[in-house]
C-alpha cells in the first residue's frame, strides 16, 4: 500500500469525499449517479452511529477508498457480528493494496468491538474482489442461499 495512505475511522470532515466514493460504489452496482442521495445516506448512517465507516486517507484531504460495517447479530452463534456491506477503492487508486488494508482494518475493528464474525456479499461477476477475499481467509458460503424481498417504500 502507498505509504502516504492511512486507514482510519470516518470523521465529519470526510463527508464530501465519502459521499463521492459512495456514489461511485453505487454506480459500480448499476445505480444511477445521485450525489444528494449518497450524501443523505452516509450522513444518516454516520450521524446516528448506525454504521462504522473506515476510510483510506491520502493525507491531502482526499480519500482513496472506504468500507462500511453494519452491526448485526448471528442468532445461531448467539453473538454479535458485522456485515461488511460496502467496500470501494477509487479506480485510480486500485492495485496498491488499499482494499486489503481496509479489510484488515475492518477485521481489527470487529475484533476490538467483540464481534465473532464478519459477513459480506459481492456480485458473482466480481471475480477480483472474490480472489482478494479468499486470499485473506474469507470463505464463500456454499451451504446457504441469500434471498431478498422488496417491501416497498
């Protein structure tokens, strides 16, 4: 990883840059660009402490990437977990170990916060991400299917 980049917790001063990256993340998953929506979402999650956001700080006021963790529970383990829902590295900053550094920081944070596990999902076509996750010890679940149901609103 580039030595000038540090991984740290989101701070309010990061809202503009995190919004930019979150909007790009959503576009990667075929959503339309919408900076206003992205800002409302990130602002709401961070101001209410509904999520943990880690950022890759370039040291010049800009961010190279971020990840977002949501606290949840595993009923079977009867224990708290994190769901790593968002992970994104800006295109020009890729292939410099930033995603791996964000994942390592998320792992450390989960351990420090007493979580027993982290879960994530990714697109079946996102082979580069899958290779990274597996190289870091993440195991693909071949037992359970994931289902979703739109409930409106």
